[in-house]
C-alpha cells in the first residue's frame, strides 16, 4: 500500500468468517462475512456494509486512511 511516496505493509489474519486487517502490524479493523455480503469495520464504525467481496471491503477500508493498492 502507498500514500504519497510512502509504503505501508498491510496484512490479513483470517479467523473463521472474520478477517482482521493490519497496517504496519497494527490492527485497524476487520472484515466479516454476513449473509453473503462482506462488512468492513474500523473500530466500531462500519465503513462498508455490503461489499460484494472481501477485496472490495479491504479497498474501502484502506481508502479511509488514504491508502491505495
């Protein structure tokens, strides 16, 4: 991931229907599969409630931090 001449390491850790999202080894949120859709949350705030894929939810979450893949 990058942001204006900077690079950031993004990693995912899967736990059943939940995927935790880490940036620079710090957890920023999670993606959960819910009734066929994916829900991306940052803390307690829902960023995207009905993503078609885990990747779409991840991209939306990273865009919140102005990070782009």
